[in-house]
C-alpha cells in the first residue's frame, strides 16, 4: 500500500512557515511514502521563486504542482524547464516553460508514481483542453505505473466533477486545488479513484483565501481595486492523505486533514467543558 500526502495551495510566507514547522509532525503521524504540494501561491501570494522551491524539497516535498499563477514570476522560467519535480498545468500551449507531468520513484523503493498537473478553463484562461491533454499523458505514464495523482487546478466545481467521472478507474486520485476552501466531498468513487473537489489552502485562515480580509471586504463593498496583502495569523495546513494499492493503482481510502484543527466551540463553552471534566475527575478521586 502506498500512502500519498497532498498539501493544498501554499499561500505566501505564512504558508511556508506553517508547513516548515508542521510537516515533520505530519510525517511522523501519517508516515507518507510520497508528498505533493501545490506551490503556485508561495511568493507573495502569486508565483514562486527558486529559493522557495528548494526549501520545499529540503523539508521533504517530493513534487510541486502549480496553476494559473505558476508564471507570475518570470525569473523562474528557465529553471522550470530544468526541474522535473516542479510541474505546471499540462494544458498550456506548446512552448510554455516547464512540464505538466512526470513519473517518479518513491523514496526507498523501486515503486513508480505518476503526477499530472492540469488547469480548468471555466472562468479561467481558455487554454488547451485538460481532458484530452490528460489522455495523452496517461498513454505515456501507464507504461511505467498505474499509480497516478492528478492535481486539477480549476475554478468551477462542475468542471472538477466532470473530470472526476471522466478519469474514474483510470487514475488513483483527482484532487482539486485553486479555490482555497476545503470541500466535504472527499470520497472513493465507484471505479476506485480518490476524489475531493478542493483540498483547501496552507496559510492564514484569519483571511479571505489567504489575503488580508479588510482589503477584500472593501473591494466587494466599493467595487474598486484594493491593495491585497497576505494575512499573517491563524495558520493551518489543509491536506489529504490517500492510500493506494500499488498493483492496481486504485485507492482504498482518502482522509482530509486540517492541522492544527480549527476551533469548533467558543472559548466560553470550552471553559465550561473543562470545568465539568475537572469536577468529574475530582469526584472520581
């Protein structure tokens, strides 16, 4: 059984910070064989640089996927052509820097895993068809392995769901990224593919999808441009853990992870609960 940890969109330095601190804990807790992270928002919320890419490799990320912001920092373009572990959406036109898929060896084994990065077209750039581009990639990847993870970076839930039905039984997992809000529909589909519409993000959740909430609120109220800045606190990781049969490439389990967990009850309610527990402990003693 192969265990894959997929980490949702890393947003800015706050996302890098919480991931650097918490990934060792997640690795000890879940013991993943392979770790993938979406990094298209690492640098100031848009794009990434060489230093950040190297930092992710240093802390244990095996493959970095991207999206519509993969090309926002032009200084990375030449490097994108050289690094096979740094992916961008496969359905950008021929000549675009970087690669859209790869086949990798899981560390400390001879097991192969394929990773495909694709981007949606609904409410986004009208680039090449993600369905057909993934078909072409599968023809190549299937020569080496049945274990295949697809990061579909898309805006529309309907487009993500349509691609899920299209790929069910042909890949191990389809994980959605881009909208930064985790969905509750993580599941194993009828033909054995793990699926979630959106993994969520890694960064500040005292925010609007990672950005300072006051600026975003003013943009909606006034309908005028605002200076967006990264929010800095209430940091969490959103991720999914997927268990895959290494022979068939079909998934057996998918679990959503938020680390640390969000607060579910108020401070006042927590104090009451603590007092009840303390009283019960005192009575028993």
